[in-house]
C-alpha cells in the first residue's frame, strides 16, 4: 500500500484544529498542526507546491528516523482549540506553540500523514488539490466572524498574510478597504470561493456536521476508520460577543452575496445555531 498524504485546510476558527486532532488519533495516522513556515513560501505557486511536497517527504523521513515531527502543540499533543477562555480584555490567550509531536516507534511506513494549514493551503488549492488528498472545514459565517473578533490574530483586522502573499488579487482587494468588517467579509468569501472552485463538494465538510456526529462525518468523508469521539466540547463564540456587534455582523452577512451561501442558507446564518452539547470549536 502506498503512503497517503492529506492536506487539511479550512476557514480560520472553523474547527480545523479540532479536525487535525481527530485525524491524528486514528490508527496508523499522524496529523500535524501548522508545522510549516508558510510565510517563507515562494510566491510562485509551482515553486511553493514543490516546497510543500518536499516538506511531506522530509517529515516522513524524520518520523522514520527520530519518531518525532514538527507541530504546534499544547502539552505535547495537538489540542482541540488554539485559544483559551476569554479574558477580561475580551480576547482569548494563545495556548499552542511550535514544538514536537512524538510518534509511536512501531508506526508502519505507509501511515497516513495529514498536515493542516489554513490560508496558505487555501491559496495553493488549484495546484495542491491535484497532488494531495485535500479537504476543507467550513463553519457558519456568523460564528466564524464572532470568533475572529475575539482573538489577537491578523484576521481580527480583516487580514490574512499567508493568503495575501500567495494571492495578489486578495491582497489588492483588502488594501482597498478601510473598514475592518468589510475586509473580514472579503476574506471569508475568498476562503469559501476557493473551496467552491477547486474542491469536490464532498471534500468540504461543515463543522456542525462533524461535531454532531462525534467525528463520524469527518472519518467517513476522508475514508479513515476511527471510533466516535465523545469528548468534544462546545465553544460558542456568539455568547462571548456583544449582542449589538453580533447583529451588525448578521446584517452585513445578509447583504453580502458571499460564496458561503453554497453551504449555509440565509436562515441558518441568521439563526447561527451553536454546535450541539458535546462539540468543540
């Protein structure tokens, strides 16, 4: 059997870290959380893709020799969530940092290797998806933007450096707007539009479906035999935001003809149901 390489991407704060953790707990599987220095990738997509594929090869070699792999980790493992609970300033602290993931020494050579990156892999999709099994995670846009507003990362300001580096059109569009929420809408639309254009629909998974099935939808679509995970916990970003701010985002989403409508109809966005009890964000 040939080794299987999976590229995992998705909308930031849509549950991609959770999906990475779920895939990593499967038998004969290693899943790495943002291990690459993607801001150093060449802007030329052909050269960038070569570096990505070289990285997969180098990681497999390192695992075989050292039984370790680079990954963002918390306590030596990939966490469900990159951020902790909301602090007094309204933002959430970063919990996971670059480190090493220790791998079982008896892992077979044909193990499944998953690497997760959001913006860089999304920008490279036209080429990436022809070389790797590629899957994307999406989530209700209202919940996503509410989460963006609670974390101190570029997307809080409507910027996505790795995506802009590899997509000059995205960078130009964001540069043209002085309004943070408008930039966030364009960023969100860019992610969804990339998935609509370059991935089969069955390779785009809704966070809500993953958590409602305790991971079964993720495992089934990707083709991995893993037990259901009953440890998932809900993290509802809407409950942490000011109601007036949430209503402003809701109105903006309603008026914007975003590509997310292929996965979420306006009624779902208006309601923005939280993930069911037992889920994770």
